[in-house]
C-alpha cells in the first residue's frame, strides 16, 4: 500500500514538473501552484507516503517529525546555547539572562581576578552596548553530552576584531521541560604560552 502511494506521489509530481519544464509552455509559480492545489480557494495539503506539499514551497518532510515538545534533549540544549550565543552577541540582556537558572554560578577571570558571578552580574557586562547590534562575538557549539537530566557543553567564542578565542564550558540541568545553564567557566586559548 505504501509503495502504491509512493508511486502515485512520484507520478503526480513528475507530471506537474514535466509540464513546468517544457520550454515552449513554461508555467509561472502561480500556475504551478494552481496545478498542484487547484484554485486559491481550494488550496490544500496533499499527503503521499508521509510527505506533504504546502503553501508556495514543496516540502518533503516526515509527518512523524517531532513537535517542539517532543524535541530531543540535545536539541533543547542546543536551543539554550543558541540563545546564549545570540544574547551575548547582540547585547540582548533578557535573552541572555533567560538561559541561566536563577541560582546559577559562573566562574570567570575578570581583570586577572578569579570570581564567582551570578547571572545578573554576568549579563551586566553587556548592558552598556546597544541592544540588537552585533558586537563582534561569534559562537559555535563544539559538543554536548547528556546524562539523564544533566548535561555538559563546550562552546567556542571568537572575537576576530580583537583576535580573541575563548572556550566556554557549561553545566546544564533539565528544569521542568527546559534546559538551563547552572554553571559556566571560560578560558582564553589564543594567548601564547608563557604569558
């Protein structure tokens, strides 16, 4: 049965696209959509073998794709880290503070002094910069490791204009359905040895 639906899907798309590719009878996007959906009033989703066509683009995605609530823990952690990177790169204090648990501890060297900071104290480093304006910080997630409701993550932060590279290490905890950073430390790795 699935094979039959797959073949029907393939043939219907083949016919529509073969009409669109004829050089002497080219169809514009609007006409192609009408061929797929019918007129605008009867626009519908077409399901074939767990794939679908919708709106002005063709999507071949599994209908079994997980909803946001069903995302894997790794995906949720990546989302938390994305918010950390974006919040710190674009001086968005609310976005940045939202990734931390309220009682999180950050262990950082500030002006040659090793300190323990709260999320509010850390976020304050970005308060004098213009919100939404890129400040030159690029972030890349290097690794995520999950063990039940705890996780570790490693992120590389580069500031090319200042020729700086940092490695941030995070400890995260699943709180409810969300992952929050409960601890962070960082070190600068671009400095030459012996300094």
